[in-house]
């Protein structure tokens, strides 16, 4: 007689890795190839904190001030595409071109699970890779973007609009 289990395990693939993403720039002028991007980091938003006291109040009050977006750094393998450099060069030459950049975190099936949109960003720092004759690592250039706002959208939350939030 074979063993029968009352509860069958339900295997789901809900894991979303940080290694599966797609980057899109809203301008056709600069090509930043997806396949060469190794790392994107620095997604953060925070408020300046305003602290004050009222008259004889012994408690410090706090209030949110100006909302600020953090700088975002993109690291990319040098492959002959000079889109990052050309974008930086236009800013260096005084023609600031602000571009919306969309980063989609992809699930195991390739569908977007969440989307981060960097609004009105432009490069203010570009780094060429350090060269080392004794190393076999890839040449990685870095560009740091000044970001005005960051928007976040989750595909999971939009499909559960009428559900109770967790």
C-alpha cells in the first residue's frame, strides 16, 4: 500500500531575483544596451526632516520637509556603445537633456513584476574603468544620474486593488 499524503505541497515560483531586469530610456538619442548593464543602485527617496517646538512644549515635533530623490548609479560593461558618454557629454557642453528612465524588475516568466521610473534624470558623473594589465576582469564604466523623482509601481498591487492591504 502506497503512502498517501493528506496535504500535497504547493510549489510556487514567487521568488523574484534582482538579477533579471530591463532598462529603458525614453529618448532614442542615447542607446544604453540592456545586456551590458551589470548593476543599478541607489534607489531611494527621503524627506528633509523639519524639527520644531511650540512655546513651552517640551516635546520636539517633526514634520516632513522637501522630498528628495537619491542619485542612481549605472554600471555597464564597455562594449563599444558610447551612449552613456554621449549623454554625459551633452550635459558637460551645457545642453542638459533630462530623460525619464524606466527599470523593470522581471519575474521568472519575463513579465514585469515592478517598475521604477527615474523622472527627469541626467548624468553628472562618468567614470571610465581603471586599467590593469594583470587583471582579467571586464572593463566597467559607471555613470551617476541626478534624479528629480522616483515613481514605483507594482504589477502585483495593481491586480489586487480591491483586496485588503497587507
